[in-house]
C-alpha cells in the first residue's frame, strides 16, 4: 500500500522524524572525511555525505555546507586556507569516521580524538587521512548560497589524487567494492554495496 | 602501493579513462529516474545520479544538470512546467532505468520506449514512475550556474511524496534495503547495498 504525503504533511511531522525521513528518502550517498587545516595548525576532520560529481574536465566536486547559524570550522578553514581533502571511508574506519562528526572543541584535532593519522603532501596544507584508500585534494573554486535554507554549495577543483594502485582498473573505473568503500543513508546508517552488474552504453 | 596523480596527470588522461576515473572516484551515488512533462504532453524520463539532500525543513533536493551545450529535454521541461519527479530505482527496474538514459527523439516517450508506466496526481503535471517504491514530486525552486564548467545545480522543493508504507520505519527512516533500492557508481555500475550498522549519535 502506497502512503501519500503532501508538503503540509511533511512540515507537520515531528522534527526528528522529518529529519530522518528527508535524509534517507533521497537514497544512498557517498561518505567522506573532509580534512582542513586551521590557522593554529590544528588538523580538522568533518564527516560529509553530500559530495557530488560536477564534471571530469576540469575535475570538480561539490558538497553542501549547512547554514552558518553556528560556527563551522570546516567552512572557516576552507575559506582561510583555500584547500580541503576528501577521504573515502572503509568498513575498518567506520566507527572512527562516525565519531569524527562529534562536536569537538575548536583546538582539538579530530584526528587525535578518534585515532586517525594525518598525511601531508607538498601541494597544499590540508591533511589527508592516511588510512583511507581514496584521497582527493581540492582547491576551493566557487560557492553558491542556497536561498531556500541558507546552506552553501561549495565547489572544489581536484588538484591531487592518491589511490591504491590495485583499485584503478584498466579503463579508469575505481574499484570501490574491492576497496571496501562504504555508502551511507541518512546520518547514521552505513551500508556495504555489492556490484550487481556493469551495463553497456544504452542506445535507442 | 599508493598511486599519485596531479591535476596535470588527470588532464593528460585519455578522455574516456578520465571520465570513468572521475565519475567513480567520488564514491557511491543515488540513482533516480527524473520525470517531466513536455509542452506536447509527452512524458519524459531521464536517469540522474547526482541527487543531493539540501535540507529537511523546508524539504529541498538538488541535482546537477550538465552544461546546455546540446538540447536538454529535462531542463527545458522543468523550466517550462515548473515541476519534476524523482523516482528511485530497484533491481527489478535496473535495465529499464539504464535504457531510459539513451538518446531518444524529443517526441518519443522514454516510458513507452523502455516499458515503464507513468502515474499522475492532481498536484502537478510531471509523471511519476508507477513501478518505483519511492516517488518524490518537486517544484523548481532555484538554480545555480556553475562557473567551472557551465553545469547547473537545480534545486527543487518537495511538494509530494509517495512511498510504500512498509518502508517507513517508526522513527522516520526509509528502509532502502527492504525496498531493494540500488546505488550506482560512475555511469554504468549498479550496486545492491546491505546494511552494516546504524550508529548512535556521536558525542566527544
């Protein structure tokens, strides 16, 4: 039996019910630890599940930053330094990654708090997560203020990629399942995807 | 062994290798059939893998429309009618959904071409996909032109939701795995996710 909800029904839902309903109804998402460096040289991590492919040439990704109604360390650091990293999550890192989304003090590094190891390159100051098999370094490119709710769509240009070489197939596909990469639904439900099939390019 | 790519390395990749590399490296995505109605009353479907949660209150989702370097029926219809639908994909619909992304003529309905059934409500003209267990109706809210590559970030306000009642848990979570909802990586690799765990709200 199909249940029908109007906008009024959704707005009348209990607050946490609506949050979980709306956060899961759009389906499976990617899950990344986003690394930034603070002015005081504290490496910061945040957990993001809204990373979106913008284009391959030149390579850009975007993500949603929630409204700036409270201090947002990640946003502050990206604006101040101009760089951030995205590090995909495996099953082995699941609990540490989830814990990194707790509200730690500004001067406490989530790396230390959850037990992950920062990794640096010469190209920019933002920290990577050593334990992640797929690490992306991005330069802030542009941002769009969303009128509907005050959120910000932040877009970065990929300037660096580090990936286990066995995960790069001959035709360029990244072998996510072999890497044990997770997907997330809503804010707390972690999934392990299994490949069903890779389909041919469709023609009418 | 970790492989290292700079931006120059990525830009020097063979075109299709780079497309697949960049489309898979950001991880798992949702997969939706996007329904619109044309001026000539032809119900249109397109396949999108960039739907992103913007916020729950009021409920908004966004997706990436590729640059308007060729005619884009979906974009044209959304601009003309002001409404679109998002319909999640199950394993049973996988081949039909993938085929809906083929380049059909403007006056041919993808519903007919791939064998899916349109469903309508009184609220707006855009067609839903009857076979989908999670159907969302959206009103065009705003759009953001992405300078990096000319893509458009289209944002809609959810005005209607239809979902199998057995998929709505007591606390509001939508039970994606019970619905057989798929995830996609890149443009052609379909995955069936399995729940590992739902974690508690993290505190420092």
